[in-house]
């Protein structure tokens, strides 16, 4: 099956002083082997959609299918396991643990998934080498630049070899040259059995995706495929 994620009539509303509909009847199939960019103005629902895809949040109505699994949002434990095994998440702000080294920030994500510590450390070191940070293994986040921290975040997202990589403005807080370097690292993670979905305000990076999607009036509009 070429579809990794299928959305069917997804709606998402937030209740503040009044009910705000952010996503409206979204139906879309994300296929293996592709990089998707997600654009739209602030408040259009890009982060909301990524939170639904990562199973961190649940839709107000509609269904999400990942692989052969129709997601039951009442089964939090099962969804946590699915996220740990299949989904890697990269945020705009690195969200690294400040009291742990770069190496520890990465391999802890593997330990949480039940892997042996020695194997987890070895995988983390290989990933640090892959993102060009072999000389930063014992550095803490406060000792790293913004670009270095984002490289660690990418390595952390990759350690469990996820089939789905979700990135929310991964280059948004970086200068242009550093952002280009980070984007190239992210782009190199593309494979025939994986999808990458990233939200961005930057058309330069958005246009480098295989599929450019825009959220317009709460729904997905395909710009190119």
C-alpha cells in the first residue's frame, strides 16, 4: 500500500470565548517516498494539522489511518507506542533536555522505545556523525548554536528509524545559510518507505518539496503534486 497516512473528513475546532473552526472536512492521502511541504499564514492550521498527524492532539471529528491502523484516540497507550515506533518529530524550537548532553538527548529517545542502552548509544553516535556533530557528543544544549541544536533534534527524531517525519517550521528560527544546511540534512532523510511533512512560511524551502500543500480556509489545497 502506497499510502502511509489517510485523513477522512477531519475537522478541528477550539472552544475559547466562541467556537473556532481551524480545520474543515480535510480528506487527503499521504504517499510513501515523498516530501510534503505545508504552507499557509499564521493561524491557518499548519501546526494543528501536524499535532493531529503526530497523535499529540485529536480531531473534533473524522478519522486518521496510519498504515493499516485506524487511529482510536481513546487508546492513548497504543497511540503513544505507535508514535514512538513510527513517527519522528522536529520542532521549530529544539525542545532538547537542557541537563543532558547531545548524545544523551538522542539515545534517551531510543531507550524510551525499549532498546538496549549500548545499542542506543551506538545508534546515537552514528546519527551525530550523520548530521556532522561527532565533535559535540558531550556538549549540552546551552553550549550549542541554534543550527547545532536543530541537528541534534533531527538525529533524535531519526533514532527509532521512523516511517513518518513531521517538522514544524524546522528552519524558522535560523539564519538563511544555517537554514539551508538544516533543510539539506532533512531532505537527505527521504526514502522509498518514508514520508516527510514539514510546515514552513518560507516559499524557498516549500518549493523544494515533492508536493506543495497550502491550507486555505481550513482545507488542503494541492499546489503541485
